[in-house]
C-alpha cells in the first residue's frame, strides 16, 4: 500500500511541477508578446509623427509658394 501511495504522491508532484512550468511559459510568452506589441506601436507612432511633420512642412511650403506667385502676378 505504501508504494502505491508514494507513486500517487510522486505523480501528483510531477503534475504540479508540469502545470507550474506551463503557467510560467505562458506568462513569459505573453509578456514578450506584449512587449513586442508596445515596441511596434511606438515605432508606428514615430512614423506617424514624421509623416505629420512632413505634411505640415509641405503645407507651409505650398502656402509660401502661393504667396510668391501672388506677389509676382
């Protein structure tokens, strides 16, 4: 009887260790995915800021060009 009890206890311990390993793996994986998503979003925001700055510069240049053309006319 004792051997059977020990075997069940070892099996239970192995199951608990396996479950904890799986939970830790999932936690680490989700943390890495979240970190990657945040970094990607930050890169996208930087690109959008650059595009908005270029658009603003283009608008200013077009306005200045219109002023110059109106002065020449």
